[in-house]
C-alpha cells in the first residue's frame, strides 16, 4: 500500500479508517475486456456489474489510490444513445446465477431511473479533478452536455410545468416503482399506469452536475457555456426548494399523479437524499440545520442503532412488489452507511461537529468487529444477507457505503476539500478539536496524478500552528477555535494575514485565503 493518503492521530478509529476502507474497495473492482479495451470499474456488493450510480459515488473513495480513473467513464460515454441517454450499468458476468449462465456483454437502462445522467457527469468531473486530464475531458464534453440536455427535455425525465426533473413513484432514487398492485414483482418499466412526481434528490443531483459542468467549461475557456450551466443550476435550486421543502426537510415525493398508499404519511417520510442535498449545496445552512436536527431526533425516538435511514418511516411491507421489502430492510428503512457518510460530512460542515465525529466512530466500531461492511443493516444492527436481499449477492465489502464514510472522514473531519483540480485550490478545515485531538498529521493525495496536500496540525493553549505542503497554489482555511478565545493575530510565514470569523451553531471558525507556492506555515495566536 502506498502512502499518498494517510492520517496519523494516535487513535485507531481514525488512523485505521482509510486503510480498512481501501481494503474493502480493493475487493470491489471489476476488470472487463470489451471491444478489445480493458475497462476497470467498481461494483456495489449486491450485483456483479458496474452501475454508474455506485461507481460515481465510490470514486470519492478509490480516487486516492486508483490509477485508472477514466476507462469506465469513457465506456459509459462511448455507449451513450444519440438522444443523450446513458446506460445504468454494463457487465460481462452472469448476474442471476444459477438461472443465468451466459457471460455475454450486457447493457441495461432501467426506465424508471431519472438520476443516471447526473451521475455520469459527476463521474466525469471526479475523474478529471483527480487526473487533471484536460484533453480527455475536452473530448468528453459533448457527451456530458448531451446527457444533461436529455434529462432536461425527454418527456420521461422533464416536467415542463414545474421545470424540474420527474420520475415514477420510487423509494427516493431506487430503481423500482409503485404500481398499486397492477404488476407482479418489482416494476422497472414506465407504462400507462405510472404514478409520476418530483423527487428532490434527482434535482439536487442535477444541480450539482450543472455546477460541475460549469467548472469544467470555465476551465476550458468556454465562458458562455459555463454561464449557461450555472443559470440552469440556479433555476433548479430555486424551483426545487419552492416545491419540495416542507419547512423541516425535503418531502420525499411530490406527487403529480394522485395516489394514496394505505398507512403512509408522506409528510413524515425522511428519505436519504436529504443528506445528499446538504452536501450538494442546494440546502442553505438554515435548511441543513433543520434536516440534521430531524435526523438526530429520529435517532432519539426510534430503536435504530444509527440514524442512517434509507427512508423513515418505511412503506408497508411488500407494497412495492417484493415480499423481502419489509420495513427496515434495504431501501425500505434499512440503515445504510452510504447515508451515514453523507451525514458525517454534513454534521461536520454545519456546526454539529460532535455528532459528525460520533458517526465516524460508530462506523469504525461497526466494521472493526469482523472487518466487514454491508450495503445495509436492519435497525437492530443485523447485516443484510442473501436471504434478506432482493439481489443474489450481499458481499461484506460494501464500497458504496464505505466510500461515503471516507468522504465524510477526509472532507469533514480531516477537512481536506479539492476545490478545483489536482489539489491546486484546496480548502482545509481540520476539525480535530471536536475529537479531543491536539496533534495530527494528514496527507491526502491522488495516485493517478501525484497531486497531494499535507498538513501538520498542532493546538496549544496559546494558539494553533498549521504547516502545509504540497500541490496547492490557493488555500482557503476554515479553522475551528475555542469559543472563548481572543484572537491576537493570524500569520502566514510570519506575516500578518487578514482573516474573518464565522460562527455555526456556536462553533467558531477563523477564515482566510492564501496564495502559496510549495507550502505555508500558519499560526493563529490567542491573546
């Protein structure tokens, strides 16, 4: 194992988290020879195929050590339909064994899915951010724009009245729809009986995709296209908040086709994209606080071992056409680390630092028992299994959730966020004082490009010292300080630096921006 990314704190729950998660991810690879091209992708534990949704989210974990960041993304682009549609997944392995034995090359698009195109853009952005390959992303740019144009125009994806992305009535962004009993089994198709509506998570995903595409366009010198996609992002955010925000969190599914499910109070259902919405940037700080307080209240008032709900309360047992989809199982109320990681980052970013640290510790305790991690758990902590899953696979190396937890750890607690590409512009917000730590060393790097940033953090009674080295030319610092500290000065290389103070729910931060070359020594001194 190389050391491009490492954390040293003296605490196993933090020092071992990245190596353990990397170990899970390294067991989730799929190497496939298709059209004489070797393609490497990362799979979820419940299916032997490369889904763009899983792969794009898992990229947030494997980009620290994986060298092939582009082959899978390029393959999704190469197989794009003329109208811009992207396949959900591809595979060369039998999926439904023992019934299926053919190792043909298979491509699938699930018709009810509305999130595929934004996940394709996200995957391309993360690959480009990691590698810095401008030539590659330039060639891919027409495919990325066609994908979003498809989502914002096709009658199955776009609601012209609301000017938001729509979908059939699914559980958040899962891939089967409610049919009111008109279909036996899970319904993946769209037909004359489809119940339509707007799901908030689709639109937050497209908001993020538009902003990422604007960043790519601006970097490549396409200023007009950058403004176009920024305008789209702004409109989606406003319309989504107007339609979906219920005053406490985002309503699970805003119906456009009238339908009622006995025993379901939609106004109370908290679905997992609420956590994603915070990190994608559609929720204001005030909204983020409201959502996070809702999650914490449900942790206090339910019997679940963690508040990482796929949806809460769940739907009645089996109403989506599969008897295994009981309350508390899988996407119908199961406890998912992929939600926990998003919550950890959101907690740490919005003034709930203690809760964010507790989330990461809880996950470490969970995986260190048997060195296993699962896509979902029952609320009592029982992990998923082949017998309880709707898929014929339930490997204990879940990459989707573990990569999400690593995202919460690296960007939330270690506080390293790449704001451009190849660590050229980095935000550093080390929140170790929330974990009771005063000395840490962190390095975050990309094996694919060699870009990295490292810092040494020291906190004493008279202030904080932060030594930074690596690739950045611009640093945005967001440093927690004691609530009662009187700031005497902030210096970089012994020169006074302008700074501002911000407060988030009582958590106090010092903010400043620096231009650097090769490294910086920052000191925050208390009076």
